[in-house]
C-alpha cells in the first residue's frame, strides 16, 4: 500500500527541541523553520491552560516559573489552529 501524506506526515517531519527539560520553569522551545507553528499552549495535568504564547521565531523562551512543580503538556498549533504535536515538560 502507498503511504498517505497529509497533515500527519508533515507533523512527523517537524523537529521540536525543548530544553532544559526538566527545568525550574524557563524553557527554550526551538523547531524547524518549515513547521508553520503559530502558537503553543501549555496545560497542567488538570487540563487547565497555564500559558498560551504566539510564536514568531523558530526559537522562543517560555516562562512557567510561577506554576507548581509537575508535568505539563505543550501543544503546538499550526497557522490553521490544528494541533501538530504534543510534548511533555517537567517543572522542578
């Protein structure tokens, strides 16, 4: 069978780095230029949004140092508001 290319195929080719992870709350998010990422949303384990940041560069600093220690999810959205990737971060 032939592979099907679409949003999922493009999402797999997106390179995303988040560092340092774990962190005290200040993370650097870096991704490939062809990713079309427009904003990120950070959610706690209760599903509450704690940070929403519009992205205009391939490298951005995100600050959640005021939040409690624990695991957070970062959702990466493209220009059409589709979630293209979800990653976990750990705040010390």
